[in-house]
C-alpha cells in the first residue's frame, strides 16, 4: 500500500490481539546466527522490518522456514558472507545487529551505514566502543569493517544506554572468552527478551532487566524455541487511539509490567485502563482532562531510557493531547527531529507551540480537520492515523510504508474495530463509503 484513506469521527470498538514486539523480533533474528542449530521464533510480527531482517539473514547464509502464522524456524549451518548487503542496510537500521553475531561466528563483519527512521542523529559510537572493548578492530572505508582474532570478556561502561549497542555487546560477549560486565546497559523489555532467548540457547547472563549485565562466555550456543513478548509500543498506540476517538477497546496478549511507564504518562492526560490477566480494557467514558501537577502547574510528559516513558510513544501522546482538555508540555529529550511532524497537526487545527526541536506545548481539546499528510517515520505515521481518525472529514496519509514497518496488518485490524480506513495506491480517490457506523 502507498497511502491510507481515512474518514474521521468514528470511535473504535471491539477486541484486538497485541502483535509481537518488533524491537525484540529484530535482535532475536540476528541472534539465530550465533548457532548452527535450528532456532524457532514465535509471535513474530508480520511487518516490513521483520521481512527485511529475514532477507539479510538469508543473504548471510541462513535458511528460513515459515512454520505457521508468525512462526519461523531459522538455521545457519554455514555463514556464506560476513558482509551485509547495501540494499538491506539502507532499509533498516537494525541491520547493525548482525555485527556482534558475525564477529562471534566468523571474526569479521562488514556493515554499510544503516538506514531507518530519520528522527535525528543516531550515533553508532556506542556499538564501536562495546565491540572494540571485546577485542574487535573497526575500520571505515565507506562501510564499517569489524575484525577480531578472538573476542575476550571485558569490563565495559557504555557511554549511553543504547538498546542496539547493548544487544550487540551481549550477543558478542555470549561467545567471548571470559566474563563481560556491561554497565549502563539498556534494560527495555525487548532487551530482556533477547537475553532470555540467549539463556535458552545456553548463554550465561545475569542481571537481566537491570542496567548491569554480567555475561560468562561459553564455547557454543545451541538452538531453542522462543516466543517474543507483546509489543508495548503498539499496545500504547491502540490505547491512545481508543481514548482519542472516545471508543472502547480490549487488547489481548499484553503484559502489565511493560505498560507501567506509559500508564503514568497517559494518566496525566486523564486516560485510564484496567488490566485483567493479559487483557487491557480501555473504557469508553474517559475524562480526557489534563491532571495538573501540585499547585496547578502545567504537567510535563518526557521520555527517557527504560524504565522511563518510551520515546517511541512521544508522537502518540502528542496527538492524543490535542483531544484532551488542558495544557501539557511534551519533552522529547532523545531525538532532535522527532517533533517536527507537529506542523501537520497544526495545519489540521491543533493548538501546539513548538518551542524548540525537543519541546512542544499542547492545548486542547481542538477540532481537527481532515488533511493530506505524509508519514515521516513509524511512530509519527501512527500519530497521523490517530489524528485522521479524530478529525472531521477525510484524510489521505502517504508514504505508509513507514507505518507498516512497525504495525501489523493495520488497515484490516482497525477496520474490524469500526475505523473508516482503506489502503491503496498513491493517487487514489479519498472518497469513502459511510453508510454504517456511529459518528463521534
């Protein structure tokens, strides 16, 4: 699909199942390179980024068998090349996750500069720091060339709590000689998933879920059967969508522990939900009013490394805040270009003051008008879907490839919940059928 056609004003209602965590699936695919034994991965989301990672895995010599919906068996008997194809590296930033496994298995990894979302400067320095501490040498000749005669354990302090650098270091250290201590490590749920998978393969990792990981290297890793956890970014997006459209939604297959930071931030906008087992229920009657800080001060929602509020949900809460009574400051501290999409919301009628590349003041509620939009990245694209579904009239969202990199079968899943959304080739008519369904 090249574009979405959306008619706003219809609340979503019903039940949906959470997809597997994209950010866990990608490193787990890369980790399958660490063994010649078969690895079965379950609950893998059917999204573009996963398909690109699987193509990289095949190009390196791995075989991929689809066993059923969202389930794959991967096996790497012989690694054919240590060079990641340029065409794939340009399409997905997570291609860098093959560096650690390739170094551990072959002593070499050649990586073209990775692509991905354009949301600001995204350093690779932390990857280089971690892998060089483990014994690798890094040269740059247009591509990044990593070489290592042997990986050895080390006491490593990461200069930032980078998710992918932590994952690369843990994978490489699992097959290194000796003990590695990784301090200031990222601890997001997807990092925990990768570590749990590696332990299932025979790795010796302590401190999972904390910012200090200890890895005792082993000589060999085996295969495993592992299920990816729920994508809490997708769950947070759907919670916001239900609240903003004043709908009622049940989301199955969720983990309450992964939603704790989001629950605090969403609560500042008057959005509540109930957790019953593995199901989140978002009730229809939400207050949708900003809860001021003590003394009546304007509250702030700001992102931070885990267990802080996830930066991938910053775009989502920004658009939700346009439908909430009151004023809130959104502070995106981690990526300097992520907030630039708000000019599209302003054009739709939102009252937003972009103070600088990191901070926006949002006052609501405002009536949004349908518009022609262009998705710049995965999360801003989903934020635009939410805005279009709240807006009066019809909207066209182009470049939806960016959205579908992170959201599985979005059109069909939202349509089943009552959304007026269709997908099609760019340039299609924005006209839509509206016979059924209740308007907001």
